[in-house]
C-alpha cells in the first residue's frame, strides 16, 4: 500500500517534468482562470466597500429651532429611537455645534469677527439619524414630517429637515452601485465559466495524448487507481502552481492601485490583500486544486473503461 | 491450461463475423503459432484471452477460470498472469527501457528490491543491458520489441501472448525475437504467437493452428505454414 502510494507520487512528479509542455499549457490556462477568480474577489470587495462607504454617509439631519429646549429634543430623540428603522442617533447640542464651528474656522478672521458681532450663539442643535438601510430613510422622513405638522407653529421644535435635498442623489448613487455590482457579477460569472471550461478541455487534451499509454498500463495489469493516481497528482500540482503564479501576478497590481482605492473607495485593497492573505491564498489555490483534480479524474475515466 | 469452447464473435450483425465456433486447447509449456490471412480472427482470439473483448457465444477458460466471468475489479490481477507482446511494441514513450520493464512490476505491487534484481535479469535475457537507460525513440525496432518481451516476462507469467511480434521487424531482428521467444518457452513458459511470417513458422517446427475466415481449418502438432 505504502509502496504503491510512493510510486504513484513519484510517477506524478516524473510525468509533470517529462511532459513539461503539456504541464506548462495546462498551468497557463489555469493561471488565467484563477487570475479572473481573484480579480472577481477583489472587485467585489471594492464595490461592496464603496457601497458601504456611500451608505454610511447617508443620514437625516434634523435641525432644531434655536429656542428649543434640550428636554424637548431629548424627548423627540427617545421617540425616534423607538422606530425599528433607526440604527443610531447622534445629538449635537448648540454648544457642541459652536465649538466645532469655531475650530473649523479658527484661521478665518472674517468669519470669526462676524460671529463675535452676532454676540450670541447663532447655531442650532441637531439630531443626525442613521437608518439600517438606505431605503428606510423615506419612512423616517415621513415620520418627522408628520411630527412637525403637529407642532405649535408659534413655538416649533423642528426647524429644518435636510433629507429631501440629498434624497435624489442618494437614491441614484445606490441604484448605480447596485447596477454595477450586478453587471460585474454576471460578467465575471461568464468569464469564470469560460475559463473553467478551457482549463477542463486543456487537461483533457493533455491526457488524450496519453490514452495509448493508459491502455498499455491496463495490459500489464495495472489497477485503475494505480493508473489514475499520477494524473490526479499532476492535476493537483497544476492547481497549486497556477494558484501561486496567479497570486504573484496580482500582488504588484494590488500594491500599485492600493493608494488609489483608498482615495476613491475609502477602502485600501492592499491592506485587505495583506490582512486576508491566508483566506485569499486558500480560495485561489483551493479552486485551482479542485479544478485540476476534477478535470484529470474525468479525463482519465474515459480511458479506464474496459 | 487454456480452453476455447465453441467461441464465436460477431460484430454488429451476423454478417460481420470475426470468429466462428472455435474450439481448441493449449497445454502448459506449449509453443503454439496461430497463422492466417489478415482478418482471419487471430487477434480477436488473443483479445478474448486477455478479456479485452467478449465472445458473442461460447466460453474461454484459463485453467478452471471462466475468463469472461471475472469481475472488472479482478481483471488487473488476472492480466498479470499473462505477458503480452504486440506488433507495435506499445512501450510507454516517456519511460526508459528499464522503467518500462519496472512499471509492469510496480503495477504488480512488487518491492523495490525485487525490481532492482529482476529487471536487469530480464534485460540480460533479451540481451539489452547496455540500453537499459535509453528511451524508446532511441532504440531500433528489434530492440523495442526485445524490451517489450522483457516487460512481458518480468513478472514470470504463466503464458506469453505475442500478436505479430515480428510484423514490423527486419529479418535479422525477426530471427532474434523468435529465438528469444523460443528460449522463454524452453524455460517453461507457454507461448501463443500469431504471425504472417512463413519463415518463422517453418523454422520453429512447433504446433501450428491455421485460421481462415474466423474458423480453424488446420491444427498440426509440428506444422508448417500452408494456406
């Protein structure tokens, strides 16, 4: 048993070297496949990050009237908090608003002088409301509008709602990102299927050239597993080598676009690649091994029938 | 030892007959030549024996074993009892002469020590020790056939089947190959050979079965080539 295993291993390695041309073409095609698979993973991650980034910037700002009492605002906050769509509410008091305003415009004398001339704090307190999903803002907005409609017109609590101004842009952006994600997903599925089929056929062709040898092996009394073993090992080796090459090809690309992705999507692809390298490695090399193994087993099976 | 009992083989329909109602037996240590025109059914007969092909009717026995009742998983083990030699050699092109012979032993599950010991012996028997590490494309036709014979005998099979072993060889190589087969037979292995070559048959002076259109037409104990 052990001798057979040792022999199968040896035959696999020797076959890999002696049929170098076949091995190289099979590996080349698999590198392309795995590169596509890897790119799918990266682009998908980027688009997901971009969508999350946009969505995290979406919120409703409710500006309170200058005269509003803090206790009334807190009451409103409690009511809003009870809504199932609301994920988070950040309260900014008038003092907080003034502080961040002066910090931001410290260097700008005109503005600072204007502020002094007014004498008192002109800024309003605000509630910044964040929902779980972008689609839920509509509901929160309607709720706030109803709330405002019931208020005393002489002494209102809510001064302004900013959501209607951003709404259209946010909806459009969400739709665009969704469409891009769907399109890229479909395009990549097609690409992956095409490359898998090409790999499959390349390995089958490679084994087709050895069909006479397989018949000879059967004639000298080799069992099916003894014949199949070396081909399976070669399939696995194609997968491992191709996976490593594909990763090595992706690395410089990801290093060079890392900073741009940070700027553009707010997501550093290089950091992701480095931190999640073990997973990415396992997925790519694993799919390579599975692809090589399935291709060679199914190809050999045709010539093992008696 | 080998017994063909009323064996027939038809392809597709009854009009295409490969062999028809063939009955004969081969005793241990015999050297049997099967002669006949192309298409007389010689190769089909050998394929039946190694279970590469099934008869339409009749049975083939190897000792007490009905060859075509052997389950598929047991076939490799059965085939190891039979050494095969072909007109086109059927060597593994990416293996050296030594490795080709060793492969038959590896497939048989023999140990590395046995391989190291037996392969050189087999090479010596066919007089090819200096070419042990040459690949098939570096060998002449006669040398390739001698490697194939060494591979066939290395597992000490009960029987050697040679299908037109001299078909691709020049007269000198033909003579050498037949001498080797004779030597193997003298050492106690049964040999069944098909051939077209009149010179070979007449020189051997052993049992000859003559086939024509799928039937046995003559079976002579010390036959000559006559069609």
